[in-house]
C-alpha cells in the first residue's frame, strides 16, 4: 500500500463521511416534506426555493440554542451519550461497498473503505453499540422520562437484534460469505441461471424480518417507543438541547441511511442493476452502479418515512410479543427451511 | 330493556383470521391509502400571499363611514356604545365649528371614538343600532400586537380613507 492508496482511502473516507452528513441533513428536510405530502400539506417552502435551505436554518437554530446540562446530571456521561450515538452511526458506513472498482490510469480505486471479510459481523457490532449512546444519554439525564426511554430503547434494541442476527444467518447460508463485497458481487446483474440474482428473491422472509428489525433498531415508527412524544415527552433526549439534541436526531437519520445501504447491499443487489452487462465500459458501470445503490438507499429512506405516516406506534407489550413470539420463531423457521432447500438443491 | 330509540346493533367479535393476525395485508392496504394522499393536491392556503375568501356576512374590523361628500357620518349619539354588550366602545362628542362643514355631516361629531378590540366580540349590534349608517364591520381581521394598549383602536384606524385620496 503506497502513499497514493492511502490518500485515495482518506479522500474516500472524507467523501463518504460528508455524504452521510449531507444525506442526514437533507433527510430532516425530506422527512418534513414527505410528511406534509402524506397529509395533503405543502411542508416547509419559505427558506429558499421549495424550502431547500430549511435544513441550514434548522441547523443554525440548533447551534444558537442555549446549551443546558441539568444540575443533577452526570456532565461527562451527558456529553458522552450523543457523541457516542453519532460516532457509532458514522462508522457503520466503513464496510459498505459503494460501487465496483474504478480504474483511473494505473490506479484501481476500490469504492469501499475497508473490505474486511467479516463485514456483516462488523455491521451487527456497530448496530449493537448504537444502543449505548441512547442508554448513557438517558441515564445521565437524571430524569425519569429519559430513563424510561433509555430502558425501552435498550430492551427493544436487544430483543430485535436477536431476530436481526437470525435473519442474517439464513442469508449467510445462501451466500456462504460474511464479506459485504462478495455478497454484492454474487448478486451481479439481475437475472442469471433461470432465477433472480438478488438475494431478496432467495430470502423474501429473511428480508421481511430484517426490515422489521431495521425499523426497530433505528427507533423509527411503528417502533419509536424510546422517544415517543405522546408518552415520554421526548424519551431519552428529553433533557437535551442545542447541538447535543441535534446529534441524537442526526444519528437517527444517519442510521436510516446506513440501514438503507445495508438492506440494499444484502438483499437488493447493492450497486448491481439490471442489464449491467450490456455496458462495456467498466468505469461507466461503476458510476451507474453507485447511482443505482443510492437510488435504492433513497427508496428505503422514503419507505421509512412512508411507513411512519401509515402505521401507528405499537404498544410496549405488543412490541415485545412481536419480537419474541413472532419474529424469532419465524427467523429460526427461516433458517431451517433455508437449510432444507440448500440441501435439496445441492443433492 | 328496550332502548328509547329502538335502534340496536348486534356486535360480533370474531377472532382474527390468519391474514388479519399477521398484519401485513392491512399494512400494505394502509400504505396504499397514504400513497394516494401523497399525490393528492395539497389543501394548504399560503396565508399572506393567498387569502381565503370571507363569507359575505363576515363581521370583521369596524370602519367609520363617510358620506358621498366625504364627510364623517358619525354624530356621536352613543347608541353604538349603548348597544355594545361587551362595552368596547367609548366616545367623546364635540360640536362642529364654523369652517368644519366639509368634515362632519351633522353639528355634532365624535372627537374621540375608540373601540377596544380585545373586548369586542364582533356581534354587529353597533352596526344595527347606528341610525346614521356610520359604522360597519366590513374590514379584515384585527391583526395581532404586543401590547394591550395597541388594541384600543382610535379614529386614526377606524375612519374610512377620505374620498379624494
């Protein structure tokens, strides 16, 4: 690995980092706009044409708000909570393959920060770390609503991580690898050998379980119990103000972006798109692939918002029922069925 | 016991069938309903620029009218103040001097005419009571303000603009 490679990696990290922040920034705008359209309204349209400068106005407001640390709060943990939350949200993007390798001159640019062979495990690890930010923040606030929100978040995330892991195991039995790059490469094109190449068509039940768990892990409606305004004021971020609140909200949107990217990579072919073999320039294929991946991610972000304005929040016992009595048995059944089908097909 | 209206509805609570219990068909149905709304025309009226039309008998801000020569019609008889159930109107009468004939129609006029817009209930009784057709509630909304004293509207805000302007 020479200096040029290190510089390329560094540039890639900066680009991906700023893209995630930009998308998080504009997700807040998209959320308000999409919410408005679903409710027959117009949404923010005053700041700039169609309100496109609204996120900057919101961000400026966040920065200028008074920063309050409650008197009885543990100051160190109170600051550590949102920092950890946004940190874990940002590092998830490191293993996602954003596109095929670009060739410029003699350099081959790998559009993936780290092609580690346990990429799926890394994602699961980062996801389970995410709950610490919420827990620490809720606990450090020294407020019963925050604590209740944090407890809810912790139990919810831990419950749904199990079925998420189990649904991925069935996928791994099909793909036979933990590397996200290899999983994406296996889904090349759209149609091969008489069946779809995308994993969604091999693991529809697994995808359904995964997307439900993704909703729970990102604390989105219908599983937004950790921060439900109607019951817990603001949940774990009740006591937060200024940019520390902004970090929590931001990390939620980055998590949506990352989970959209993970779902696209694992189940919807990642950067692959139909008829990609008809294009002969590898660089063009790579660039269109990146666009295809982002189109899929944007669809998933839209889907997250779409569901938010469709399904009401689950009651807490219903949430636990769904997680433990429905999703986990289904995920185990999915593993068994997948195993039987693989054995049958290989014989 | 029979109910008085004789209406009755037999309620049956069937256990949910398999498709109802897994929620998914209902969720898909819900998603399609919200998607229909996504492409529906927004109903928003973008206030300052667009304004909803008032109905013809809308009672808004009062205006003190002038006659066809541009003279103030009000003679400070006090019937509006008397009829006002909220006691929002006060006035001080004055006698018309020589040379003011082009300003006031009768010999007596209101030197001070104040309506407290925080008290006014926009019932329109002043309008009905006025024998001179001098006050009408034909204006727009009363705008918001910061201080209570700014809601006491005097003649500067109430009297119609002169004709020649």
